[in-house]
């Protein structure tokens, strides 16, 4: 199958998906609701699959209250050239991240996502500017969780960087390179370095594991970006006020700390710890009977399984990870629940296999996702508009509030 196949539908497929006639499909295209372009043979047109499915969701009734739905078609939708999500995996500016992770580094993914051609954000001399105040804060917070320490250091970083407020695209890319190196170094509690990021992380976390560097490299690339999720939207909202890139990263890290976003990895790690030394079948049967969910399984976008998880689990299996973790548990849970493995479970298996400290799932996620946040903040700053959604008021009619009659 062609790598672009998941992005597009034929006229027949699009019409069938929406249960409409070709004439109605063409009307949707003319109204700008579905994007269309000539196919490779120039004799027909192809239609963007995400537009077709977004329109299908808008037309379908939902059992959840409007405004409270996950992946609600009425929630903010923004044009972006950074990435999109397909059943074959996230696409980074036209490149499938599953393919990218086979051989490339997080730095290369960053230059792709940031659309950099004229400069090298990861040149040897493009290292973070670290002030005495930043060093003091890093030292004072050396024993607190890495994300909290990084937030504290980033709060002072813009003042230390003389080019933090540049408006030039190349200048922002260079700032992005310094931010990424600062974030990784601060989370590792190390001095910043120009060495490849995956090597720095592997040497700090698993220096004796010969597979660690490659597995961490793959995970970083797979996690670098995932379209307009909660933290990316938070970053864009913050950047739209005119914030510099350093401060915008704080917004992303704070959003990631929420249990409904970054917290899933911690719960998946607890699942791995529960199952690794036990007979899997009775534990799964009991939890299913009690109606409990399995962290690291199911996804609002990937209904048939997260391609990033499959790619990382396959790499772990080749590196000698336990088959129980890479195959048996995912297959048994999918069979019992109908929910397929996602990247949170694969990350938990990675951390367990490398013998890393609990909680490093989220730290690795944050290091990688900093790349995507920088891409979103830069794109938002380039557009220059303030994100200011309106609220749909559902409160009391004026004059009928219970408070109106109080003395």
C-alpha cells in the first residue's frame, strides 16, 4: 500500500463513508468542507480522509452532552502544516514517523517539523545560555521531579538568552535547538551538551545496556509530535499572546502533568508491574469482570491499534524484551476488551526493559514532545493571531438566576 493511501479516499470511498451521492460529495468540496486534489493519474480526484471523517462526525449524533465529548468535531480545529494523524501513524510534514524512527534522530525530526532549511539548530556551538540564577535553581531543585525542575529553570531562561524574542523563522529554529538541549539536560540533571540527545539519555539512564541508545532514539522520534492534543493546543494558546518560545514550553509541560494527558504512562507502568511476574489470564479476566480499564490500551484516534506502539514493541522484541510484554499481554487484553495497545503501554515496556526508574515514561515523553511544542508555538507566532474561542452560554436566563432574588 502506498504511504499516502491513509490520507486520501477515492470518490467512491468518500461517498460510501458519508452515505451520500457523488453529486453531494462534489457540493461539499465546492463549499470547502472537504479538500480535493487530482490523483496521480490525473484522470480522477482524491479526497482528504480526515475531512471526510470530520464531516461524518459532525453529522452523527453523540450520546455525550455537546461540548463534553472527546475528539468533538465542534471543538477548535486549526489549519496546520506540521503534522496529521492517520491509521498508518502520524505524518510529520509529509513523512510517516514510523518510517522516520527506523533510522533518524530526534534532532532530524525537529528540523523536519520546524521546517528548517537555512540553518542548523543543532550546530556544535548552538548551546543554551545558562545564567547563574538558572544554575542555582537547578541545584536547589535537583531532587524534585524532572518536569518540575525544568519548569523552574525555563522560567528564567528567556532572560538569559539574548535572542529569545527573535521574530525571524531561522532565529526561532535556533532558539528551538537551544531549548531542546536545555530541556534534556535539565531533566537529566546534567550539563547541556551538543552530543546526540538519545546518546545523552542512554548514557545517563542505561549506560550498560547495548540496546538502550537505539530504543530511546526510536521512542523519541515516535513521540515528537501528535497533532493538536491538549498540550499542543495549550502551547498554541500561550504563544498566541506573544510569549517567547521558552515560556510557551512551560505551558506545554504544565498541561502534560495532567493525569488525563501525561498521566496515562504512569498508569501503564503500574499495569506492567502488576502483570510482569503473574499469570496474565486470570488477572485480565478479573479486571474485565470488574469493569476496570487497562491503561495503555485503547485510543480515541487509533481504533485498530497505535502504529507507534507496534513499531516500538517490535523493536523491543528484536532487542530481547520479554515476549510476555511485547506480544502476550497486548494480544490477551485486545482479545478480552477489544481495545488495542497504544504508545503509553509500549513506553512502559521500554522503561521496564531498560530497568529505568518509575516515572521516566513521562520524562521521555516530555523530552520528545518539546519538539512538537516548539513547532506549534513557532507556527502560531508566525500567524500572529490571538486564539480567543467563544463560550456557548448554558447558564440561567437573565433575571431567572436563583441569586437574583436574594437580598
